[in-house]
C-alpha cells in the first residue's frame, strides 16, 4: 500500500502504510530472512519522507538508525541502498 500510495501522490498515506508495514515486520535479527524486506520498507519510507514530503531530517534519522541496526547484525549488503539514499538527502540539504 505504501508504494501504491506514493505512486498516486498520496505521500502521507504512503508513509503511514510503510510505517505500519515496518511495525508488522518487526526489526530484523541476525539470521533473519526478512532483513532485505525490512530494509526496502525503510528505504521507501525514507524516500517518501525525505524527498516527497521534503522532511530530510527525520528521513535521515530513520535511515541512519536502520543502517546502524543492520550493520550490527551483519546485514551489510542490505545497507547499501539506505546509505545511497541518505547521501542523496544530505547532498540536497
């Protein structure tokens, strides 16, 4: 629903749906197959919040926390898109 709402330009609804998805998924653990799905939800939420709703500070907080969490668990591959989006948001500030 988050992605569909974002495509429709309903950014507040998109962010709410993505936050609900993140709550339902729960934070990933060390040997968790959901880490990639969780990271993608975080990335989409960060993009909606930072780019479309033009709120880069909370988006960066979200992305940086996710990168730290995933890195601590050893899910470094999943951090790459998050790091890339955070760099883009910092460049636009």
